[in-house]
C-alpha cells in the first residue's frame, strides 16, 4: 500500500482517483477523462476535478512508478493559445528533443487572454499526470505575473522559455508553496538581435528609422522596442514608434499611417508585421529598398519569398527547444545547465 508521510511520522493512505471523484461529486470515469485531457468534459466538471486534485494532492500512477523504482518520463508543456511562429516553433523543438531523449510530452494550452486561474488549472492538470517537470512557453507578462502569484504547490522544476527579462524572472526562483522546486529561464538575446538590425540599417546610411512594435504584453516586444529607443537616442536621432500586434494587418495599418516622406527605413518587430508594411508600400507606389528599406525579426520560412525577400533577424527555435530540455534535465538530475542567452543571426536579403 502506498502511504504519504505526515508531520507526526505516521503514514496515511495516498489519495486515489475515487477520493478525487467523491470530493468533486463526479464519477471516477470523469476524473480519468479530465486527467487525460479529454476536451469533451464540460468546464464545470473539469474545474471541480482540478480543484479536488489540488486539494487532495492526488498524483496518478505514483504507486506504480514507486514500485518500478523509476522516474517519470513525462514532461508537461504549457503553451499560449495563439499560433505565433516563435512560441510554436520553440514548443515543437522542445517536443522533438524530448522525444529523442526518451521523454513524452503532455500539452496544456492557455487561452488568448490568460488569467491566473487558467495557469493554475493547466498546472494542476499536468501535475495530476505525474510529470517530472513543467515547461512554460509564453513570453507573456500576464502569464509570468500569474506564475509569480501562484498559490498552487508546484513540486517539480519549471523552465520558462523566452523569458527575456531575466531580472523579472531570475534563475532558480522558488515558486511560492513549492517546497523548493526551482525555475530556470531560457531565452534568445532580443537586445542583441535588435542591435544587429539597427546597425545594419545604420551601415547603409539610414537614419530616419521607424519601429513597429509588438504588443506590450510581450517581453520580447518590450526588449526590442527599448533597444530601438535607446539606440536611436544614443545617436541623437528621434525614435518614432507605431503600435502593432504581431499581425500583418497591424503592419499594413502602420505602413499606411506613416509619413513616408520622412522615413527611410522600417524596423518591424516581427516578419508578419514586415509583410504588412511591404503590402502597404506597394499600394503607396513605394519601392523597397530604393525608397524605404524594411527589416523584420524571426526569419519565418516565408520571409525568403516575400516581395522583395526580407532581411531579418533569425532566431534558432530548434536550438531553443533543445536548450529548454537540457535545462529541465539539469534541474531534474542535479547537473549544470547553460543559462547564457542564445545568440540570434542577421540574415541579409533584398529588402535592405
């Protein structure tokens, strides 16, 4: 019989799926469906089950794993609900690396506008499936704020991918209530990438450079924007920023709103917004790069086939996923992990 230690030294029975069902007021079949991520379960029942799992500290398969003398080979992945290229590519790179290393990955997605309760529910579901560690792929301040205010006990290591503001999420931060579980942050150097893009434009004689920024909830967008602003001011130039939201439509709107007579280059916060700018400039009768140069960020697969092909800053998301896995394994196995920022690469094409 599996027991759980108590403060007075006595043992008590570990909670079972039937205990969870009784507390939640549902059948044990419903508990099983929630634990296994069945999307057909009604939200009201899913909430009852995850609350009961959290309250009881239920961990499925714990007894079987203990008898086998092994460690869980499951890793949890919490991803934002959108389909942005960077986070999606990081998640894919991580899953492939994990599969190669003999792990299987359990996925939980957050809604587009995540709340603290959404993160808590996602983590509860993954912890109930006995994951060895959790990876959070969401460089979104709302998600990181939710992580900082988490009251759910998280007793496994957590690795945050794309957490670029390292002061806001220091390595080895202890999750409240975790009893010692630690956090590691893995990221690509966004400031270096933005500096590369701007230096490339400066080297070609551009000085009237406009920036189209990503949404303010994104840490990556914040760093790219801050780097642009600081670099322009350091050179005695006036920063001009248009607000975007990562989509081509927002880049198109910014391109149409610009006073193109006073602009000789555009630094778009990502390639999709750069695509929108190129579209807008075509409609304005402008030639890229003869009239205005355009540079993006990410190097999406389509960037080489834009008209003209897009100069951009490449981020190696496959390497990012591999580094995330290495960090998780280091926390699990007590080894050393590389916390240095990964370096981006400038890819020069005809748009500049």
